[in-house]
C-alpha cells in the first residue's frame, strides 16, 4: 500500500506530460502539413479529411491522431491523481469528470475528421473538461481557498463567453484558445495544491 501511495504521488507529472504532448503533436503535424493555416483550418484537419473537407489530405495523420490518444491517456492518469488527493466529494467528482474528458480526447484520435462521431466527441471534450474545472473550483471554494477556487470556478464560464462572442477566424483559433484555458486551469490547480500543502504544515 505504501508503494502504491508513493507511485500515485508521481501521477501529477502526467499533467505536464499532457501539456507537452499536446503541443508537440500539433507542432509536428503542422510541420509535415505546410498547407495548414491557423486562420483557415481546424486542428482536426491534421488528423483526417480530404479536398472534400476543404483541405488536402493530411500527411502522416497518425501523428495527430495517436498524439491525441496519448495526450488523453496522460489526462486520465492525471485524473487518478486528482481523485487520490481530493479533499472532498466535489473535488473527487471533478477528477472523475476530468477522466471522462481524457477519454473523449482519445475518441478524437480514434474518430478523426471525416468520421461521423468526430464533431460530437470534439465539442464534448471541451464541454466535459469545462464541467470538470468548474467542479474542482467549487470544491476549492468549499475549503475556503477563495483565490484559487473563484478563479477556477469563473474561468470556464468566462472562457465560453469569450468563445461565443470573440471573432475567431477559424476552428483552430477557437480550439487553441480552449486548449490554453484548460492548461492554465491545470497549472492553477497544481498551484492550489502546493498552497494547500504549505499551509497545512
């Protein structure tokens, strides 16, 4: 049991691996597909589709699709850490929902552009992740850490309002905005955990 507890503590580093994996996947995929334009395409164009989808067939689409699967797996492993360190039932629920968002990211890699479920799993990845962040924010408010809790509670709401009214020129711009919001939220959550542990000493 002690060995298990020691191993789980290292699962927080899967959050950093997920962040790195997402950007490495995107950058390598863009490198091999010079036709990709941030202001015209969607990120998923790198994983499938063809001229009927409004762009050339991507070169090495498996890089993007497997990258999404690997990143989603890292998210699920990090969600285990969230559940492990959860300080109340709401935070536990937030971690569980975060694992589902990781599963949906894996599904984006499986059901790439050009397959019927793609649009559904892509949109719901962002929706489910937003719910996870919101629940974690509420859980932090419940332990009276108002700075981090309020930030994580409001961040998904404000980001969706910005997404609704901002003049994004392409799907990729909106998707990258969502990715950045998610990754900032994870960094804030990890900062909250460090703050909480420091004050508990």
